């Protein structure tokens, strides 16, 4: 079809209304029903996306509400998807943005929007792209919400640093980010988490706030700063900006924008009723939520581990580096018996309290805590508690990170800390004032305290002074050799600190955002070693995800090699950057260099004995090796990690994987379930739990876990593939066949998952011989390849899929074929024979 074509299927094209990244919008005449419509013709959609677009649009056809532009039809013409919807005349709410809206008009718009969204949510439909451009106001004051049924773009094909979003077709936007949309995302949408009606609530709150105040609560100069602000910053109080608005209307808008979805409204019915023109909002108390609840910070917001430190003196630094670089697996195995924390006093640094909260300086709370950690972490008689562990403990006790804890003694017991470091700060008239206290956690007495008052312009000098002052006040003496690599620009430090905050969320989108923040920091200061070190860690995580979840091993390898270069650059800039060694160890492990991985991770542990992630890397190194001594070393490292950070969901999950290979399936299931409890969106924890249950012959229970996982991670093809297997395992063939249809084309043709599903499809149809033939042909192709050249993660994926092939073959009566597949699985990743001893299929 050409742009000036007069017809598109049964529609006559009249006037082009707009064009965007996803397609074109036309005013068109429906020749069948002789009515004018807005016809959205979508472009560049692959088969899966096209099916999703049409399916969601047809689902949205059931919406019938005066404040929703009705969708009449959806389908395809010669493979091009389209959506025909009600043609509405008027202006979008973007025309109203920039000047504060009258209170009565604002209340009426809020009521209409809440009523429309409530109707959609009751039918299980989430808009996912509420913003001024998708909300149109007719001449008679009727609000119409547009674009229900327009599917989101997938995240898989976006460059690093970008996230999924929806495009409004009537806007001309460049591929990639829309500058408007990310600013209206909910925090869970920005983090790539499953979306519910509460996500639309947040977006609506942002629109209403913008109409009320004339300013956007979260939009910043750069995209990454905007996304960071959405997930972290609290907007300025409308009570200060618009005191003329009814209090409960102001409170309702703030409640819509609560960071935690559960703190928003249970549904929008009550809001729509409360904003009715017949009811005074001041008499509707349920629209409000306590300010204390709304201002409660998110749980995982502090730095994941103590950051960069320098070795105390050049001679000692040279000794440490030469000593560790000369060792490898042997020393790391022996070191698993060491207690790196023995004889150290434990110090916990609490988040600093911002006495006069403002979003511009909120990041300093973490940056100052980081500076104090630098001053203590290299002391051989001290152990600085991981600050993520601190915030988890405070939340567990009902305290709010960033405010004084209610019971210092109990917090000290939870953290096993002898000393607690508390601080507060405020910015007044260009001056930054700070107070710091060191408290005896047992007695509750203040041991040391001091104050600093410096110009904000001297921020970086102040951090250096703080780093040196704390040890001196504690009587530890000065240690000039422990000064970290200092940023030259406060903006570099801000981007770095914010990246470490978001990365602790642990999902792919938060890692992407952290990656973008760190890229920006490196662009400002290429020689800032801490940013390069953490950038390497994000590349390690993204590379592993690309390889494991998506089967894109080559792309994963590219990211890992980039990460390796970044880690090595950080080490050359700062030879004692502990997190750079940890990142390098993780990357070398995934590249198959176990000697290098163990050497680097052990160096990270020696530099920072509280870095639980470095223990995880060491555990993973030995978990993939044969031999009882190696597996015992892996167990010891996992236990060290969990003793330092009991809430470490990744350690629980990986420990569960190790236990699976040991044949200890019930214990593996316990650790996987613990990981799920700690991180409900942890995709691979569900995989581990389901694998353990399937291998114990408990397919129906595995299916329960998998359904729970798909509710949390609805886009997971790995969970879908296991659902197909579990359903076949207990002969629910209809369910199995449905999932197999959904998974067509999910992985490359010769990927082990594709081969497993191809054989399973034949098994579902009763073709046992065909299944065995598919699996045997794939086994022969693998044997003809260079197995030794395959990387660690690829071997693990191959091993698991081969085990499922072996299990399927055995269930179909192919004992010989099953044994051959099992042997190859064990060869690629030792342990599958031990698993088979526990599996009823092989008994």
C-alpha cells in the first residue's frame, strides 16, 4: 500500500491525520457501515507482534464507555494489521499543559478519566500508555481516552539503555524512546515488571499533577534522569504549589502517584465516585492516604555493596595484586575454608536523613554514606555491613530507611553490628550542613559525633573530608593511602550513585537503566574508575540475560567482552577497585575462564570481605566443576554469602541449582522457594523450583509454580516451555499443545530449547519414534561440534535441555536413547547422573 492509496481493505482513506514510529493514522470511511473512523495502520510488526496487536485490540472492542474512544474493528489486510476506532474531534490535554487548571475543571477531568479507566480495569484491560496525548477533550467538555488496544513494543530488540514503551501514532517520533512516554510510566513499568490497573493509576496521577501545577513532577533534562526520577523521586507537594485545591483532591493525586502499587487505590471506582460533581471532595476521606505512607521509600534503594577502595599504601597494593594474580582455582578452593570476617568489629552505616527533603539533593544521602564506607572498609579490624542488608533489616523492623530507627539495639542485633553510624544533612542557602554520630549498638550510647558545614559548591571536597574525618573521630587514625579515586564533576558522582541505587532492584530493566546512567557518567569522566567498574557489572548481567533468557549467545558474548574491557580499564585506573575484580570474575566465569574468574573474585573478597556478590561468583565457579571438593567449596561460598546477606535471593537461587545437581532436590526446592519469596519476579527461581519438582516426578506441583511465575513474568518463554513439558508430563495434552503453539519461533532453529520443543510436539501427538529421531539427530550434531569451545552458560543451558530430552525419551520407552542423552548432559555440566538417581523416570 502507498501513502496516497484511496482504499485499505474495506476502508476508503480520506485524510492522513498523523504518523508515528508504529504506523499511520487516517480519517477513513468504513464502506460496510458507511461511517467515518480513525483508521490506524500499523507497520513493521513481525508475526508475534502482529498477533498480539490484533488480539489486544479485539479484546478492547468490548469496552463501551462514554469516556473511551470505541474500537470498532481490528484485523489484517495483506499481512498489515489495522485498528478502526471512533473518530473524535477535539484537542488533546497537551494543549492544557503549562498553566495550572482551575480546580473544578481539574476535578471533572479526573472524575471522567477515573470512570473510564475503572470500566476498563473491571474487564481486565490495562491501557499502559496514559498521557496527555492519549486523552482528548471535545468542545462540549467530554473526555475521551484514546489508543486502548495499541500493544507495547517488546524490549528484546531495543538498544542497551532503552526500555519498552508505547508509541502514540498521531505523534511523529523517532524509533526508540518517545520523549513523552517514559515521563508518564509507573515505576513498575519503568522496571519492566508486570502491569495492573495500578500502573494506569500512576500515569493518571502524573497527568493530573501536571494539569494542576503546570509542571511535570518527574521530567528531567535527560532520559535516564527522567526514568530515575519516576522510580525514586517524590514530587513536590501540591499543598505548596496549589493550596487553593481541595485537600482531598490534592491527596488523591499524590496517592495515585505512590511509588508502591499497593499504596495506590485498590480500584478507581471509589475515586470516580468521590470526584463526582455531586459530592464535595473534602467530605471523601477515603481518597487520601497518610503522608507518612506516601513518602515511604522503596525497600531496595541503597548501594548493593561497599564501592571502590584503595589499598593502604603502594607497597601493600603491589603485594596483594601480585600474590593473588599468581593464584587460581587451587587457592580459591583453599580459601573457601577461610573466615575473611574473623576478628573484625562490625560497623553498619545507616542511610543519612535529609532533614529538608528535596529531590535535587536526595541522592547525596547515598553518596555521603558511600564516602564514609570508603573511610572504613579497608581497615583490617573492621567489617562494613552491606548497605542493602542495612535497609532490608530496617524494613523488617518497621523502620524507614533515611529516618532515625526506633530501636538501635534491635537493629544492631539484626545486623550483628557493634557500631552504627547515623547521619543527617540539609541544604540551606547554598550551604550543606551535616551531623554524624557513631553509636554503640549494644549500649545505645553515642561514642563519637561531629558536624560539617560547607558550601554546596565544595561537595566533592566535602566527601573527601567526610571520608577521612570519620576514621579520625573514631580514633583509628588517618590513612591517606585509602582515598578513593575522586570524581572531578559532581554530576559524575550523581549519575554513579543513582546507578547503584537502581541496580539493586535486580531486574533487567533496572540493570538497563543503571547501564545508561553509568554510560552517561563515563562520557563526562572517562577516567572515573568506579563508574567503569559498575558499568562492567551491568554488562555482565545483561550479557548473561541475553544468552540465557533469549538464547542469543553471540550477542551475549559481545556484551561480556565489552564488560571485560570495562573491568580491566577500571582496574588499570584503580588497582584496588574491589567491584571491578568482582565484575571481571563474573564475566570471565561466563566466558569460560574459570582460573581467571576464581582469581579475580578472590581478589574482590580480599579487598572487601563483605561483598556477598563476590562470594556468589566464587560459588558459581566451583558449582560448575566436577569433584566433591569443588562442590563443597561452592557450598561454603554460598553459605558465606548468605551469612552476610540472608536476603540474597540470587544466592538462594544459585545454591538451589547446585543442590539440584547434587541430587538434593527437596533442599534445592526450599532454596528456590526462598528466592521466590524474596523476589517474586525472579524468573529463574521459578525455573529451578519447577525443575526440582519435575525431576521428583511431581509435575502438577511444578505446574502450580510455573503458573505463579507467569503471573509475575508473563513474557517468559522459559516458563512457558516448562509449562508445555509439565502439561505433557501429566498428560494434559491440550494445555501442552497450546503452549507449544505460543512458543513457535521463540528461539533460533538450532537452539537446544527449539529442539526440545520440536521433539515434545511430536510426543504430544503420539509420535514417539519421531521424538526420539529429533533428539538423536540433535545429539549427533552436538557431538560433531567443538563442545570444549562452548561457554559456561551455554553448557548449562544445553545440559538442562538434554536432561529433559533424556527424560522424555525414557518416558517414551527409549531407554538407550535416554541414557545417551543423559551421558551428554552430564558431560556438559556434571551432576545430571546424580539427578537421575533421584528421578522416578530413570529408576
